[in-house]
């Protein structure tokens, strides 16, 4: 790790591998994270040996040492309206909390493509599916954990063959029906994220604005490289982007990020703001293991404000 890295990797990485899971899985990665009753609770994705994904849960007192629950938290539905849209697996959860209700978005894969499911829990022990909140093809939806003049807001990433995949913002009054969508952040040609970008962690509220830790992808002769970047959104209207850092904040470096199920990948679905002004960022390494690092919130804000690029790229 470079001495000037804005994200400081935890020396005990990876913090979870498949060997820490008490049921058969091949990977542990792409985890949502929140605090519940003073403890960290994590929802992570795992591949089964058939190649399809499920979601497990784990708990921690310090955000570093996690104990995995003995059974999966969510598996694909086998009956009801969700079953036909989850038959190929469920992936990449994010958590947005509104009081005692915790809403989980996840990618649902099937022969019809990928849609986004919305579920909720009040205790992280039981789970209720609410609705499918997108048409195909859509991935990486994260909901802001606050309402804006009575409306919910989300970052999403529709697929397009016309322009490299970008981050959009959509609005809803009930969390189920969404619209008024508009692109807010786009890739930049011959840049670290020129191939596509997408929402990552649930946005973090700061006095300066909403921090959005997102992923960006660059194509190379050896395949794609996934990195993390950061943007800052207005507190009262998140469709207004105050700044997008021109440089990445995290790139694959450690052996378990460079090689694995999918090599050259760091990918986040969750981060936690701490009382000391730091942000714990959790990421999947090479779609195989789970890692964590810390950054100063002030440094991330400064990067967005003073080392920015046009939000919609080129």
C-alpha cells in the first residue's frame, strides 16, 4: 500500500473468506453493512458451487472481527411472485435504514434478465420481500437513507449499448414506484472508469453533502479492472452533484484483490461513518473475499471539492 493512499487497508484483511462460513460456499464478497443496536451487521454475497449466489449475514462488535450466522440470510425464492425472477440467484445487497425499518435492495437474476428486489427487516433475523422495483436490465440500486420533500431518492445503473453505463438518480413516494429519472454521473473517456460506473455503498450523510462511494471499470488487454471512486451530492437535492473526484480512491493491490473468482476487482456495497470522522469501507476482493479499510471523511470531501471533474464525463 502506498503511504499516500486515501483508503488505509486493514492489516488483517481479508476479514472474511469462505472458510469462515459454516455452510458450503465458494466466495464471500460484496457486503452491505449497517449498525443495529450497537453492533455491526453485514449482509454478504456468496457463490454456491453451481455458480449461483445467495446472501449470508454476520455480526461484529468492532467492524473487523465478524461471526457468520449458521444459515443463509436470504436464498432465492422458490414460490410466489419473486420465484421466477430469482431462479438464477440473488446478489449484491445494500441496506438503507429508516428508523426501525431496514430496507435491502438486491439484484435478482433469472432467464428474464436482472431486476432489483426490495426487501425489509426490523431485526436482521427475519426478512420480508416487498416488491421488484425495476424492469430489466438494472443493477446496483442504492436508496438514500432519508427522504427529500416527501420523496425517496435512489442511485441506479440502467444498462445501455448507446453510451457507457452511467449512474442515474430516480425518485419515489412509496419505495415501489420510481420515476423522474436522470443521469447524474458518467464515465470519462480514457479514464480509470471509462468502461462503466455504478453505485456502490449506501450514500453517507456529511455536513458537506452526501458521499457516494461508487465503482468504475477500465478495460485492459488482460480484462477489466474494477476500482472505487467518490462523489459528493447536495444534501437537499441529491440530483445535484457537487463534485466527482477525478482520481480513484482504491484500486486492486493485494494478492486477494488481484487474483480470485474475478481478478483485478475491488467492489463495495457498504460503508459506515464513525464518530471519529472516519469511514469504514467494505469491499469484495476479486469476487472472492471480503476486505475493509478506513478513510477520513474530510479527505474524501476535499477530493470531491478540489480535485473534481465534470459529473457527466465526456
